[in-house]
C-alpha cells in the first residue's frame, strides 16, 4: 500500500511543481515591488515617440499664443496627415502625440465647447478636423496615437473660475477620448496662469484622471499624472542614474505636479530615489519611468527661419544614447510646417538617424555565444547565463536570492572588435541593478571599458573600439538578485 501511495502522491505532486516553477529545481525570482504595468512595459519598448506641435502658433510664428488670435489665420495649404505617418513610420517611431490644443486654446478639432477652433477657420471651409485625420493616418500606418491637451487655456473665459473651467476641460477630454479611437498616452504639462477674473486656476487632476480611466482605461498619463514622469529638462537627456523606481512624495500625494517636476529639474529627486532604492528604504515606491522630450529644431513649433537649424545627425545620436540608452523613452518633436507637412529637412534627418541606429544594432556579436556565470539561480538552466545572450525577451540570467553581486563572462570565440554594449534588465519583475562594470580580458588581466549605475529597461554604453575574445559583465550592487535579460555587443556604423 505504501509504495503505491508514494507513486500516486508523486504523480500528483510533479505536475503541481511544474506549474509552480517549471521543474523540481525551484521557483523563478519573486517580483521586486514596484513593478510596471503591461501598458508601461509596452510603452517603454516603443523607445522613440514622435511629438507634433502644430496649431495657431505655426501660422503666427510664435511659441506661445495669447488666445486672441483670429481663427482665420489657421489655413494649411497642403495638409496631409498620411505624409506625417509615412515619414514617422519610416523613421521607426511607433506613436505620435498631437498637440490637440496648446496654451492659446485653439482646438484642432471642432469642439462643441468653444468657437476657437478649426470650425471657424478657412481650412476646408470650416469642415476640417486635424485630430480626425491624424488619428486615421496613424491607424492606417500602424502607429499609436497620443493626445496633448493643454490644461492652460488663454482663450477660455471660464479659466480662473476653477469649478467652471474644470467642467469645461473634462468636456473637451471626453470629446477627444470618445471620438477618435484608441489613445495610448494623454500628455499634460503643468502650465498654469491667471484667468480673466485675476484668479489662478486650480486644476482638478483627479477628476481628469477619472475621465481618462473611464474612457481610455489602457491609456498612460504623462507629466501631471501617475504613469509617466517628465525627465526634468527639454534637452532629451536622462541622467546617468535614472531609476524607474521612484518614491511617492508629498507633492505626488497632493497632486502638486509642478513642485514634483521642479524636484527633478534640480536633480534632487533622482538623488533621493537612488539612495532610497539602493538602501531599500522603508518608504512607498511607485513605478514612474522617465520620458525625455526635445525638439528636432530650436523651437517647438515650426518657424521658417529654422529650416537650416535642424539638429545634426551627431546631436540626435547623442540624444538617443542619453535617453533610450539611459532607461528613458525619447519623445522627439517634429513640428509640421505651414503647408501642414513634415518639412523635407526634418524628414531627411529622421531617416538618417534611423538608418544609423538600425545599422549599429542589427548584429549582436554576443548573440548565442557561450557564457559562464559566478552564480546561477538554484543551478537551474532556465536562469543560466546563456539566457542573457539568446535574444529572447522572456528569458534572463538570474542569481540565487540574496546574491546581489555576480558576474557573467561571454566567450566570443575569437578576437572581435566592438565599441557598443547593451544591457537590459527583466523589468517585468522590477528594476534592481545599482552599479555595474564591463571589462575585457587582456592577457591574464581584466581591463574596464565601461561602468554605470542603473540599467532598467535598457542601458547603452559607448567606448573606443576594443578587440577581445572574452568580455565580463559584473553586477556590483543590486536591490535583489539581478535579472539580466540581454547583454549585447556591437560595432557602430557611425
């Protein structure tokens, strides 16, 4: 009876163990809170997003309008949203965020709640809808759509009468989020001023979020919102130490987004987050990744005198490495011109940028090479060092629980020239790494070629070309057992 019982018990236990952890070797690492939502993971994987500042300022040659502009000024001569989508798709973007309304209050859709919109412009006889055409063009091209709706409205008479304006703003949000299909990101800045009554408007952020969550429950809210944060500058540059794990501050609890953004502008937020994350301080954290905004031109709106001032390929590449390559998402503004087209100079530069990025990262010299590690989780092959080299985003090298310093050695098989390195953590289970180095073996000694702090979704390191057959990645400090999803080596094309 007993042998038969043990056999039966084993037959029951074995599939339970497989379901729980794959095999009898043990369980996968536990998530390290906070962790990103599926929407945040998908957003980060886009890496580069396009911004289109287009509106009344395009035709007045200004950056900030007064709200008193005549709608008759808005009249693009050759508006073509499909051209925007084609240029952006070819340049590798996966989403476009449109300025549906900037601070001047002029609406690019025929809003029922104001006369200051395209419906009173000569464009298409007042029957046009920029938001509709952009949304349709994005959908046809396979691009996602984001919406910028400025909370500050210098035209609206109820601005400053806080309850009345908050109702007005929610009504406009409902129009945009109900009538144009799926919206992936809602973009808010903290611009705020006094209304005609001389009073400063108090935004009801929680009411705005309720509208968004009800109408577009999958949408992420940027800036003055809980899902994506501003990096703290308009240069498109993240910090060398850029945590997606952020402390929940009093400013966030109070919805004082301007104060919270100021924290990041002076770098204090990043320093505090780094110290708190490294020391596992007993404070509340949130997953709050950084979006890095910058314009391809000196201004955010199109100005004809800037046609010759489009950022150089070298400038844009540097921005890419310091945004996407520092655990951020790059939000690059490309302002359409007065024709309603992306200017030829901008389009040409975008394509050049994409060609260089694709050529640089198309050949991972470490892909499927042999590797060893100083520690492997429960000696389980599911978490072996080769999982960081297999090109599969669902696998990763992991150490035992409690092992927060470890190394991985890649054998390239022969002397190989490279000058770029890529590291990714498996962020679905949290951001962990605090400090690392990359070294090459020269004779019997290891020579450092790069070092860094945070990794997160992606860290890109640039260095002078080196020739080596063995490369070592060492994690010196981590919040918990490190999970390295990708370790890649490349030779730049530029």
